[in-house]
């Protein structure tokens, strides 16, 4: 990760990063009955799942590693793959390397992955994401032994999963607080004022009192940043999509004309259009990455992740940045 953009805690990770509060939430999510004195060991990693802020918490509870994530933006379908890398790093930290070479079976904590969705897009009550959905399909049956990782995604917006939410005072308070902020924005209040007013109203109504008394000013700054970055991401993604379509049509038309003239076939023109559209989409994402560096001071690495471009595009983005005289960090 870059040196100029530090991982910041979110309100979610600050609140549920407290072991006792995390345990309360885990009991609500699983209908469990772990007593308050249960040993809860932190296992959260930094700079792994999210590039802009810490929106995940992980703990070892008994023989289980629980990774809990909040999502305010659209659900990323690559979350199972990202969590595979995440849990591998946790195992590296908690397992003695020498033990894996012994003949005796090494027992390890069972991983559980839960995403709590409270974004504004339409989303079902619950959904399961599977790593196997990302596997390329082979025409051959193979030898079996497939790797699998499942992620449980729960919608925690108002009206969804009420039984779970009601069984955790802190989750209910968090959901109510976020809903307050959004309602005040809809009523025309500016974001910072909406958050500050929601803090005051929550204290009056007995919502998250202990937490907000300790972190009120921090909460205002964190929520403001979180909401702003989500809006910014949506804009960047729309820019990339629009630029890609526009450039794709332009390139596709030219390729289609050339191939159509040479071959005189409709298939040649259509193939040229489709290839051109795909090239255009890639070029659109390249310029969206440039905009993220130029307008929002993202590092080059973070910008590539944001617009979902691989490392092989780094040189192309660097070339444009240098041509435009834009300062950047890698």
C-alpha cells in the first residue's frame, strides 16, 4: 500500500473491534450462547481487504476464526477470493511452520466469513458467495478435490434480518444510527451536519451511548469520510464505464469499417465492433485510474485496484501521468 494513504478505522471496525461487542454480535448472528467471559483473541489484518479504510474485524473465538466485514458499496463478487488470501495470512500468523511438516494431523480453527451489507442498492435478505463460482469451467471432469470457500452476506438495512438485528443491541444501534444519517441527508441536511445531529439524537434516544460518548468527534470524521469515499467510488466507476463505451464504439466502428472493407462480410464488421468495444472499455478504465490519481491523490496501486485493472496496465497509466505532468506515488 502507498505511503500517502493510511488505512483508517471505520466506525464499524471501531465499534465491533471491541471483543465484548464482537462476541455479542457473533452470538446474534449464529444464535450462539458464548458467555461474556469467553476468550476472544483479535486476528484482524491491515491493508488486505480494503484499500481506503479498515472495514473488517477478525477474532478467534474458541476453535473458530470469524472474519466479519461491513459493505456500504455494491457487493464485490470477488470477496471469496479476497477472503481466501486473508485467511491464508491469518493461518500463517497463528500456525508454527514446523508443525505442518509433522505426520500427525494438525487441527486448526475453522474459518467463518460474514459480510453485513448496509448499502443503498437493492439486495436480498441473504445471499451466499462461493469461491467455486470464479473457477473457469473445464470440458474435462478432472480429478475432484475442489477448493471451496463460502461467504454469508446478510442485508442489515431497515426491514431486513430483523431477528438477528434485534438480538444485538450494538448492531441495532449501529443500523439505527446509519439510517438516521441517511434520513437527514434525504431531508436536505449536509453530510457533516447530518452526522453531528444523528450523534446528538442517538445520545438522547439511548442509542450507542457508551460508544458515542467516547468517540463522538471521531465518529463524525469517520462517517463523513466513509460516505464521501463511497460516492467518489461510484463516480469513478461510472466514468470508467462511460469512457469505455464511448471509446469502444469509436474503435469498434473503425475496426468494423476496415474489416468490412477487406472481407465484405457482416461478421467481420460485427467482430470488429465487439473487439473495439472491449479495447475501449479497457482504455476507459485506464483513464479512470489516471483521474483517481489526478483528482483524488490516490496512489498508482490504489487507483489500479479501484478500477479493477491488473498490474500489466501499470506502464500505460504511468506513461499518461508522465505525459500530463502529474505527480504520483506508486
